[in-house]
C-alpha cells in the first residue's frame, strides 16, 4: 500500500508551500470589507502551521527533523523562497532550523471565554517566519516548475521517503500559461512509497459557498475552480480518514482541494494536508 512509509529523522519527508503573492491578494478576505487582506490572513495561517509543525516534531531532547519545509512565493518578484529573517533565500530547511530561527516573535491578543459570559484577553507569543506580500501577477506555472525542481532533488536524495506534499495556495488564474501540464508532471513524480501529492487551496472574495474536499466538479462555479480541482491529487487513505473525523461528508475519492476557502477552511486544510500519521 502506498503512503505508508515511516517518517523519521533517518527518513524525513518534504512539505512545500507555493504561495500566491500577486496584487489581488491585497483584496479583503471573504465577503465584504473585513479589515484584513487575504495576504495578511494567509500569512497568519502559514506561520501558525509552521509553529504547529515545530510542536509536532518536538520531543524531550529537542526538535526532531521529521520534515524539511519550503515556502515559495510567486508574484511581482517572480518565484523564489519566501522565508524572512535568517532563513531568507533558502528553498527548504529542516524543521529544527525553523523552530530555532523565527525572524521575530510578535505579541498577539488571544480572546477567550472567561466562563461567566465575558471575554478575557491574553497576550501570547506568535513566532513569524513569513510576511504578507501582494504585488504583481500570478506566475503559477513558474512556481510549480520551481517546486518540481525542488522535489526532484529531494527524491534523488530520499528515494524511500513518504511522498513530498506540495500545497499551492492562490486566489486567481495563472498569468504565465496553463498550469495543468506542469501540475501533472509534478504529480507523476514519485518515491518508492507513492506519487507526489499536490493539493490546491483557492482563496476568494466571492459569495459562493466553500467547497471542501470534493470528489467531482459538481458545485464548482467556474473553469478556474475546475482546473484547480483537476490539478489536485486524491487524498491518501490516512488523510481521507482525517477528513471524515473532521465531520466532512466525504466520498471514497475526495481530492485535496478547497474552493473559496474562508479562514477556518484554510487552517483546517493546511492541518489535514500536512498531517501524515506515521511519525516515528
């Protein structure tokens, strides 16, 4: 059975995020003016994901390098690494490097129920590795080609790994061609444990209801949404089980795709898409 390889310090896996940083990411997140752009909200979600991955890989003796992680941006500056701080310029880094090298640590206010009908505000530390950017076009094809090169090099060095996971996050169509062909090339690459997984997350300012982990294109309102669906891999069995556990009514063939995601959908999608269950 594919997608069963043990993820360990001697057999790590790769998680690669390709992030749309085009000008439209400056638009409000969700319906109507929210005060926060898609770029700002997504940056928070990515930093939270990185923090959660660090926590997941932390044991009593320190951070175990179960994963190497890359964050690749695409927009006005073309395509390239999107980490900030001391990790800037690096395509991928071990999770221990991420944990030990945040660019900065911000203070955030966390609001919680005080149990008596009121709200408590608590200041929490929020590490930052990725900042919001929103300028230029959407060179998605170039971004996926860059991802393909990174994945190729990784597979050459780690042929027995749990297959790399690539998560592409965008709010618009590619401005540099048809992304389907390069997406297929990426998905056709494989380790000894199975094909590379490509998941797609669509952000939007439209009023259309979100569509999460669909089996087919029914309910997707336009050709771009249908294209991203077609580009997306089917979920492996362990992730399909997680989708069911989250309460989704999922078929036996859901794809790693969310259309018109709200912030809750973004966080949930990133969590499920990076949660193989076989860490050792």
